C-alpha cells in the first residue's frame, strides 16, 4: 500500500510535471489538470476535493510549494519508466489478481518459447 507521504509526493510530482517540462509557468495553468478544482475547493463529476484536502490537511497551494525529496522523485521516475505500479508487496499482489497479469519484476533476459 502507498502511505500518505508517498501519495502526497506522487500528487505533487504529477501536478508539477507540466511546470518541470516548461509547458506552463504555474501548475494551475495546465488545462488538463484537476488542480484548479482543488485550489478553489470545488467539486465536479470527476474531482472530489474533500478526499484530497483530508489527506493533505490544509492548503492545497501550500502543499504544492513543499519540496519533493530527490529520492522520492527518482522512485517515481523509475516506476514511470518501467510502467510498474508503486506499492508494497500486498498492493502489487492485489493488483496482479485484479488485473490478471504479472506486475512484479520477472527474471531478466529472453523468455523461453512455449511450443
């Protein structure tokens, strides 16, 4: 399971991606982000601000200004590159059952062909 500190860092990582990529100056300028709803505290059909504000316990804008640990950033980048979910063993196993697919890293190298 992803704990709340990782969830917070993950949310910041995602919300700040357009800024890091120099596509916008501020995260709320990215038109495909839910951040405007969170900053205004307004819900829509997809965004429920109460759930997020409860986790972050305060100002959404203040949360965006807090630094993300470089180690956490590299963890997110690694999982982004591999396409593997981030979470503990129980979370990964639940996702494997739910998706009916292997998500844990397998033995590297060519796979044996089934005849």
